C-alpha cells in the first residue's frame, strides 16, 4: 500500500498528519523569499554560496569559497536556530547533510525519510512530504533518514529528489513539496521494478522491523490474504521483490540525468547465501524514464563475469550485495560518474564466491549518457575484511610534475587514498600488486596479491608487526609481543582466522587494522581545496581482532560470531547447540590491550590528515578535538609516562576559503569537554577557533550564503532528539 503526504505547512491543519506538524502550522510562511535576477553561474554543478549536492558539488569537494566566517571571528559564532527533526518521528542517529539552493534549505528526517524545506534564516518548516510505504518500509534494510537529497534546476523547474527506505524514487516540486505529475507514476518510480526479479504481493508474519541480518523478512502473500490491523500482520497491498534492497545515500544529479544506486542488508551476520546484486541506474529527471542499467556483479557474458569462479548469474549461491551504497561524484564536462562500490556477500568470509569478484571494492567510471564502463580499478580483490568503499571520491584539477592533471582520489576503510587520472583510470602513483598472507580457513581461497599504493602514506594503523608494539620498557615490550603473537600478525590484509581450531595457520584469531569501521567510513571521509590541491582526510584508527565461527544456522560455512539460531528465517539449530560467546564487535578491541593500554604505539593516525595531491606528500596531521591522556593501574606501567592518544571518533569536515571546519562526530570529543565545532588553518593544521555547540555533530556539516550572511548547518542527535543546528555570526 503506497500513499503520499505532501503539504505546505501553513495549511497543515487540514491534513491528518499528527501533532508534530500541527505545532508548526499556524506561524510558518508558505515559502521563503527567492533570489531575483539571472540564473546563477554554476561551477562543478554548484552556484556560488550554495550547497546543491551532498558533497557541496558534483566533485564532492565539500568546499565553499565563502570567507565571511574566518579565523578572526570563528569563535563568535552563535546558534541562529535549531530545527527539531525529531518532531516528525525518531531515527537511529541523524546522518544527514542538508542542501541549500535558490533560497531554501532541504533535508530529510526520521526512519521514514520525511522530506522538508526550511527557511534558511529562521529554520521554519515550509513544506513536508512523506511517502507511505506500508510493509516495504517496515522491513526496509536501511530504515533511517538517509544522508540527504538531490536537487535539480532546469528550464524554470526546480525539483528535489529522494530515494525512500522502501526503495522508491520520488520527484518533488522544490517550491511546494508536491510530487511532479510528469515523473514516473504521479511523481514516484518504483525502484524494485526492472531489477530482473518477479514483483509479487507481500505479507509479513510479525510487526517488527527487519533485524540486522536477513531474518524476519516479508514473504509472498497467500491468495486472498488481507491485513490484520490489530496484530499488524498479513498482506497490506504492497507489491515488491522477495529480497531486501534499499538506498542509503542520495542520488547524483548530472545535467538532466539522475544516477541511482542501491544498498543491501548489512553483511555482518547474513543468513542467506544469495542476495540481490548491486545495480547503477540512470533516470531522466523530467520524466522518470529509465535510461540505462549497469550491473555491479557482471552477468554471464558481461565484462568481469569470469572473476566469479562459481558463476555470477543472479540467484547463484554466493552471488549478491556488491552494492554501491555510498554517495557518488561526477565530472559533467567529461560525461563521467564515479561509483565507489561496496563488497560482495558477506563481510569476512568468501569461500562461497571464489575469484576476485568484480566490481566489488572498485572505483568504476561510467558514461553518464550510456552507462558504459570507461574504466575501473579494484582496490581489494576478493574482500574478506569488510573493506567496502564507504565514501564518495573527490575530484580535483592539479599540476603534477609540471603537467595539468584531472584526478580522482578515493578514501577507503583500508587506510589508503587511491589516486587516479579520472579520465583514463591510470594510477597517479604506482600501486603494484604485492604478495599478501594466505587464508587458512577451510574453503577460503584468498587473493595472493593486493594493489598497495606507494603514495600517499596511510592515515590509519594497518595490520600489526613487531615494530608497531609499545616498548617503553623491556618488560612492556615482552608482554606486548607475547599478546601480539596469540593472533596472526602481518603488515596489512591479514586474513581472518577460524576460531574452531580448523584454521591451517594454527591461529584462532587474526589482528585487524583497520577494522570494519575504517580508516575512513561514511561518517568521516575527505574534503578538498580545489584552489590549492590539498585534501583533508577525516579518519579513525584502531586495533582489534577477527575470529570467525562456523555458524550452523546460516547458509555460510563461516561468519562473524553471532547467534543466528532461533531467528525467524534461520536454519534450525542442531542438537546440543550452544550460542557463541563474545558476539558482535564490542569485544574485538579489548583483546589488544594490557592494563587498558593498546599494544600498538600511538602514531599520527586518525583525526584529520592533510595531503598535497600535487606531490602525494603528507602536509600535516591533527587529532580529532585534541589528545587523550593515557593512564593505567597495571603494575607493568608503574613509573612510565605514557604518551597521549589522538582523540577518538571520526571527525566530520568541510573546507572554506581559509578554514577546515569540523565536528568531532557522535563518538568523538574529549572526556568532560562540551561539544564543539573546530576550525583549523588550512595551510598548517593549527587550531584557530572552537565554538561550543548544543550537541555533537552526527553528519558532515555544510555552509551557505543567504541574504548576505554565511551560515553553517549540521545534524545532531538520535532517536526522538534529532535536530539541525544553524550557526551564524552576530550582527555588527
């Protein structure tokens, strides 16, 4: 069952949209004042002082040339307004970067991905829209607000486009919030159609959401089955495919073409060994007409199909996921869109999918007009580390060795920037295929080599070797080495070990750095300065372990430790089954500590690392929010002055004419310190300002110029307490 709710908030009382809307209704204007004059000149698909794309522009620079807010006044910033997204419903945490275009601010909020337009000066709601998706929303694998929207302006028409949790694509009039009647079917394109799977009537057997695995999904409705409104089970009229598929990032606008990808279930604890393959599709923005489709798992006869040794056809065991779930970037002049592709099914075991598994873990350049592949580069062959590409690449024009180059830089979980000529795909600096450790897990055939960038230097701890260990005293070094040798060591790409004693290496665990969270992940990423050739990478660093289990209640031989037995949709538990201990990610890092101190030496990793992409050299490093003092009550460290650690968490950064501005992220900040927004000098990394904010940032901030005043806006909060917060300078 699909319904639509779209309204201008000044008339909200005539709609049954609940008390959250009514509180806004009586005082808000129908629309913000629009700028007059000729259309603004666009640079990289963005107008001066605006933020029309998730990453500011098509190049995903996260850069604004504004300098009204600068080193001399940053500390004077004050809250201009706070918009309560939680009034429309709850969210997991608020991971949204708004857009600003033509005098309005646009955002999404809540697990239902409510679209709203705001007055940038006051934060007042102008209109809202929500698509009712029934059980397709209830069982959505990515049930959160998403990371943002797409904006299009051409021929006197303005549109805001959103991909919903239930996997629909909606085009809204940017002035009114009403669906575009010329787009798809009354403004909506069903993205489940055209994927090659049968569309069937859907039903559910429970009223809860989809859990983090693929347990408790919907099923095909029985003939004549109806909806039970009391128990909230049965068939509600929804139609879709019998697999979990969604979109977790906004689509990409390139001219009149909208590039749309998808995301799948999490790969942590899947039960089923098949899953929908990732696809990239392009739609005509004025009409919603499908233009082309590109398969991220090459189907038989397509380029790359031979890298799936057991076959790549949809529905084949081991085939699935490989979804490009992060935001994208584009070069409209070159006619190319750059797709950062995730990993195949599942995260840390690939015995069911032998081969390199194209286009998993790749950066793929596609022709915007035709969808044909111009070039690709696979950064991880046969991924068994959960190193899916988690962030939009960054485009830049620079001079290297005296020659102008058009480049694209891809930040990754594995702690490297991979830098290419964005037209040809050739690496700017060598990335030789280098021998790596072999997996010892039964049935796993890991890749014998991986491409290792020679430049730039890494920004996170990679693997664990003896030189990495703390050695403040001989006793400390001996203890650290003894602990380190309990798990498999190596410089990078250490294959996970099996905890059942059947690993050919003899180990029951392996060191894991960077871990599944990165390096770079979606909460951090990179921002660039297109004027200077500098890139600023916000990352985390850490050390943990992997130890895979033989899971009798899933279709996989091995998986991350989880108790899938008993979940709806899981295989039955065998006789005498005992649930695994220490499941989830929480216990992995504890095994790398002695007396609360990591056995890995503190280094200039994590935080914000600046690189000069004209040379590939590191320019400076700053920790996220500052340094943490290390202390231990363990007698081993008695009398030892321990070096400080860089602040935890993934910073969330953008760049302006003179500053790098960042928030600490939801897990960052120093103990006992209030949440702050920081400003660094772009050239040196020196902190030149910090201003207290109501709560920690939970997504990348953005900035814009409205009525002659520069604003900074960021998302914050979780559950029912999500907000957008706007900062501005006081009037002189």
